[in-house]
C-alpha cells in the first residue's frame, strides 16, 4: 500500500472553484444561451428601455401654474402655484422671482431685469402631489403698484430626494390686456 502524502490542516481547505470565462459557464447568464442572437439583442434592448423608463418615472417634475386673479386690474394680485408632479419628494425648495420688465401708468418701464427672492423661507419638503402658492408682491418690487404690464420669470430651485445636487427650473409669464381692461397672465418660452 501506498501512503498518501498529507500535510497537517490541509484536509479543511476546499479547492478554489473555477471562474466562469464565458456565457456558457456563467450560472447567472445561463438562460442567454437558449436565446437566439435576435433574442439576445431584444433582451438587451428591453433592459435599456427599462432603465430609461425607470429614470423617467422617478425624475423630478415640477409645474408652475396660475390661479384666478384676486384683482383683474393688478397683475401682481395673481397667485402662482408650484406643484410637485413627480413620484418622489423635493427638498429645500426655493422660489425666486425675476421681473424682466414692468410698467405703471406713470413710468414705462418702471422695473427692468431685477432679481427678487421670495419673502417666504425655503420649503423643507414638497411631497409628491403637494402644491404651494405664492404672490409676486409689490413690496418685493419696491415700487408703487398697480402695474399695467409685466414680464416675469419664476425660478424654482430644489434638490430631488435621491440626488445630491440642486436643480433649477425657470418659467416665464407676461401680461396680456383684454378688451374690458382686465389684465391676464400668459405663459411664454424663457428664450423669447
């Protein structure tokens, strides 16, 4: 009989498993070998579309809308509403108002390109589906109201709940005079 060569403690060491080097050997990707090349391509496309769809579903969505004016002769008496339309909360929401131009019956233009920070403090959390309302007040404009024409840009900055950096969204509105003399806001592109 031959004696086996044994080292002390070597009985407890298990052999190192072989690392898979191809799809055929990988247990996680084993199902791919049953697909044709077209099937593998379609599985890849489906994976990419799933990633894009998930990003779109959870990306931040914010809307700025108008409410009915409290005084049809004063455009600053119109409340603006900011709504979180995304699936996740938005943190540290700040609202700034830039009056691009505004005129009163006495002065044209009365204000040109001024940046005003909203008087309200930062909103800590704006949950999904929640909205908040604010006014562009004449006190902020530091000029006598009422304005008969105005062009404003509302800038909302926020930090999405899953991202570490802040995002900013600007929406522009300008006034339109109706036949009866009342003033209404109309949304415009920020590049106009």
